[in-house]
C-alpha cells in the first residue's frame, strides 16, 4: 500500500544498492516496530534495484512482483497457490487463489505484536483542540470487543453490516470488526438522508446497522439515530441497530436497538498521516482506515469541516497534531483559497512533508496555492488519480522516483503494476505521446474491483464492454510529450462545440485562473447551430465586489485567448455555491439538467452535500434566461 508521502528517504536504507522492493514499500530501514524485513532474493527479485526498474518489473512480470509483495507485506493464514487468474476480456478478476488472510489481523494484530503503544488513530474531533489518540493495542481491543458483540448478536460470515456513523474511532473499529468476523461492511456517509440510507440498507440486505445517537459536524448536531429509525421503517431485513453515544444526549431506544459502551483513550506521540476524507468515501476506506493501519501508521480521523470554527481549521490541526502528510480534495483547497492566505500563515506547518490531492482534477490556481502557501513552496504536491473501482492510487507524480520532477496539476506516472493506455474513438490504442483519449488499463492488479455486489453483468458491461480486453475507467486523459498523464475529467464531461471536442475541466481551469473566481463548473447544452454550447457556473471569492457583466467579458476574453474562441462560454451564471456530493465532487449531472431546464429529470439528489444549493442554482438559471 503506497501512501502519498513522497518523502521516502526516512524509510529507505541509505545505500542505493539496498533500495529494493522492500524500501519502496516502506519496509526496511524503519524502526524496530516494523513487520519482518523483506528479502527480495527470497522472492526471486534479486538484482532489482531502483524504483524505475521495479515499476518496469511490476508491469512486465506482474505475477512475480505481486506475489513478492503479497508474501512479504501481508500475513496469510493459508498461503495462496495461484497468483492470478484474470482475463480482462471477460471481466474475470481473480488474485491469490487459495490464499486466506484477515485484513483486520493485517491492520492490527501484527503491529500489536511489535509495538502495541504506537498511535494508530488520532481523532480530530469537531470540537477544536479536543483530539484523542488511540494506540494499536487499544484499537485491537476495541475491534475484538465489537467483533464479539456482533457475533453474539448473530452476525456471521457473509452478512453485510451497514455502518452509519461519523468519521470516528468506533466507526473504524466497526469496519475492522466486520472484517475480523468475515462480514462485509457497507459504510454510508453520515450526512445521507433517511431515504438514501434506506436504499443502501436494502441493497446490502443488512440485518444489522451500527450508528451513534447524534453526530456533530461544523458545530451542528445531526440526529443520526432518528434518521436510522426513519430509514429502517422501509427496511424489513433490519433486525438490530447498535447505538453508540457520540454526545451526552439520550435518544429513544426501541426493542430493536442495542446500546454500545464508550471506550478508553490514551495519548501518545507518533508519525502522523492526515487524510481528511470521510470514511464513507473510498478515500476514507483506503487512506484513513485500511492503508495506514495495514502499514502500522498513525492515522487522523477528521470529524469536522475545513471551515469550522473558521477557515484555519486544517492548518491549526496540522500544527497541533504535527501532521506529516496531508491528503485532501481540490474542492476544499478551492474553498480555503477563497478566504485568503492569512488563515494558513497563522499556523506552524513545518511538520508537513507532502501534500496530496484526490477526487477531481486540481486546477492550476489551487495547485499553486496549495504548494506555495500551504506547503511554503517546499512540500511536493502529489495529485493522485484513482477510483473506487481501482482500490488505491494508480497514477501519481512519484511512484517510481522520489526526486522526480512534478508538473502542476498532473497525476503524471503510473504506480507499480499499473499499465495505462489511451484509446481513440474507434477503440484503437493510441501509441504516440502528446495525445488524448479514453483512459483504460491494459493489465489487472490485485487492488482492482472484482465485481459489483449482486450484479456481475453490470460490472462487465460498465468496465469491460466498452474496450474489450481492457478495464475502462470512464475518464479521459492526455499523455504529454514526456509520457506524463493528465486527467481531463469524466468522458461524459467532454463537449463538442462546432465539431471541436473539449473537456469541460480545461475551460474551468482557465476561468479559475481569474483572481476573482473561487471555483467554476462548465457544462454543455444543446445549441441549434453549434451542436453544443458552453454554460459556465462561477463562484466568486469572498469579499469580491465586481460588476457581473464586466467579469463575464473578462472571463470570455481569457477563455478565447487561452483556448479558443469556440470554447468561450455562451452563458455565465454567478452562484453562491455549486451542488456537490459528500466527497466534494461537483454534481455536473444536476447542472446539465438545470441548464436543459429538465427539472423533472434531476434524478436522485440524496447524495448531495447540501440540497439547498440546487434550488439556488435553479433560481439563478431562471433569472439569467
Ligand atoms: C478516489 C476517488 C473517481 C473519479 C475518477 C476521476 C475523479 C479522482 C482524481 C480525479 C482527476 C485526480 N478523480 N482523483 N480526477 N485527478 N487526481 O475519487 O474515487 O469517488 O470513485 O471517484 O474521481 O473522474 O474516475 P471515486
């Protein structure tokens, strides 16, 4: 598991000759608290040194590579007999056949054997300055207790438990407890409505739900238990709801509800990995819970929002918790940029080594601000591209060379075992550089999705049908002259204006470069002459006082100059905010429908972070027409 820490020097053995697979996987050279050192010779990888050579091997001889990684980074209760049996042309993905392991044992027990006192979790609670730390020993104990509790209440291997909790230690322990007893977990964002929750409970056919009495986020109390009560009314499968206490306020308990105890905490020092994603997002799964814990790292659980109680929250937390790697989403960076540098400069950020970005293309202005202001120009910014379906980071600036150059706003290089290709519209592989196409993967790797729960045919149709023999990501990408990848956005977001195909992210990037603009979203709409026209939604920075007509002219001029006249927006709508998902992605589907005045077709809005944003957008659109 690669964490976007970039500064690997701390972990690797000093001599280059010893820079083997182990060091790049952060195994050797670490403290006594580490898992057994990796022996490349024993894994048949003797003579492989240097990250570039390893990356090469990881693609050309992926079986040996992944077998070595799997054997030496993980504890297996039964060793696997076949490394892989995959066939992308049929959507068949099988790795480590015959092998058995428990992910909770890998995340907890093996670290507890060597260093039970190492801090596993730092919980950055919503109430600033009240953080809590949990050691690996404590987390194991909490997980075992919960696992036993679930078992005693009839949860068994193969069941799917729905977890509807804020990002907190008990939620992590619940995930690990499920994994420990062989149950699947279905983590639902604690901000989702009763309907959205009910739909996910029904889909998972859960008989058990775990929640808390109330959530606290951004200073606001949310009634999570009440939401569960409403949701389960339409979920006949649910037999029991475990309720933990996040606040002191009692809630009404029914015959179905089971109260959970509160747990003991302790405070210790340690290396600190600060991924601020919610655990309801895949980024929270892979880089808050499983990735850091499987690597014996100390991980931060961020319960709050970037602007509560003020826009200095992240950097205040970095100072207090001495965070070394900070991993967040462009949407939050753009939001904070709006409030100005003073909120960052107030705090000591000298512990920071690397800044990561994930979730969306990061526009040039946000990238530069993150690098120059947050990272004081000294911390590398790693723009990491991946998806729920890929399990972990696939394209990132530095997987194969810790000193390699980084180009702003580019995910750049494929990670170990990842073999990306670009496809043209005819389904042919584009071999040259300086070209754009549909991003596909030519080779399987162990972290990739293997199916869609209860719908394998949909898995095949979505990911393997469009380009037979390849895994299709749904994203577009550009490969530069140097061979670096830049993600241009979802292919659905490519528009065709008078025969010119253009990614909406490209136009947004130019619009965002205007000093008055905080963020923007561009969508296409049906245009009787051009085929599609360009419609831009623009959010201004705080305290900006401009004539909208003047600014519109300026933005049109910028797009014409930097891209082309045809890309210049036909409509510019100024908005207070954009509709976003809980993981911060702009809901372009909704914007497209608004622009087409198809309000009937807005579809499922239950995953929106703040549904009021849609109403504002609709009103603004009606005014503009
Ligand atoms: C991890 C995650 C996946 C989609 C993906 C792409 C977009 C993620 C990105 C990025 C440009 C990046 N995406 N990281 N686009 N640059 N660094 O976000 O998973 O929620 O499944 O979304 O997000 O479009 O296909 P998920």
